[in-house]
C-alpha cells in the first residue's frame, strides 16, 4: 500500500522537477565543452558524466588554491531538496494515519529514496549522453578527465550514487528527529564541510571522485568508503525507525499548523 502511494504521489508527481536537474547538467556540460576546446582536451562521454561528481582534490594536500565545487554542490543540494520535500509532508503523513504501520511506512520512504536517487542519476547520465551526441563528443567509456591511481577500481565509480542514497536515508533520519527544513540545512552544511575537509567521518566525501584514492594519492580508500557508508546507513535506518516509532504524528502536524 505505502510504496504504491509513494510511487504515485511522491515519485511520479515530482518527475517534472528533474527538468531543472537536466538544465543544471546541461550548463555544466557546456562549461566543460568550452574548456575542452580552449585547452585542447581529448574528452569522451564518460568524462562529461564524471565531471558532474568529480568535485575537487583534497585540500590543502592538493597544493592548489581552494575552489568551491559549485557543480557538485548544486547537484547534491537539489537532490537533498527533492528528498526533503515529500516524506513528512501533510499528504504523506495522512497515508500513515489511515494505514497504521509505522515501520512499513518508514521503509517505504527508504525505497522511495532509492528510486529517486537512481532516477536522479539516470537523468544526469542521459542528459550528458544526449549533449555529447549533439555536439559530436565521442561516446567513449575511457576516462581522460581524471588521473587514475594504482588503487583505481571500477567500483569506485558507483560511490557517488551509493553515497547519495545513504545521505538520503541519513536525511530521512534527521527529518524524523527534527524537521524537513532543519534536516535540509544540516545536509547542506555537511556537504559544504566535506568539500574542505577530507575525512570518511564526513561521509559525503565519498560522492566526490577526486576525494577518493582511486583518483588521488591522498584520497579515501574505496573499501573504506563503502564500509563507512554501510555503517552510516545502518545507524541512520535503525535510529530513524526507533525515533519515528515514538513520534507523535498528530501533535507534530498541529505544531506545524
């Protein structure tokens, strides 16, 4: 019952919002295309996709001036906004009142986050591929934009997606603990801090390719990243379920009104 409701109300109705994401990706693609022409870079389609999540190298170890990764941050911030809008909205909590199972309701939101994140990244990939086809960029799965280290493994390429999912579950836990607005700003602050500080404790680092040992000698290991994300996911899920089972839904809705 719950997931069908979430699919219809929480997912299908939000699909048009992904057009904004496509616009952000298109702007980033155009920027990279101009830089590639300016500096004579030989880039393929995979480079355009990875550019969206490459972020910046660990600072200050990189020896370069700190430059805030606007592209990565805006993409992550918009995803956090989409995730934060639905789960604890009045229309969604009404389904809980009539359904009665708090655990199934909460787990349905976790499944909704999985679907939302996968669709989000699918839109990013499709938009980049269409852009490459239109401007004549070769459809290639070679990586030329980033330098690969000896620790490179193809499984590192899935970390941005996995990290976004875990961040979504963490945000859901924060929503159960506080409010959707507070949870959004906490995730935004966590993401901003992770651009400056490279540490697995700030687990959103794991969605920034240049913060990983696969692409940086001083980055976070791929195995370490997956282990950290697994711990954050389990803690967030258990804590979120525990807090939500004790949440007074009717009182929360009265306070918001």
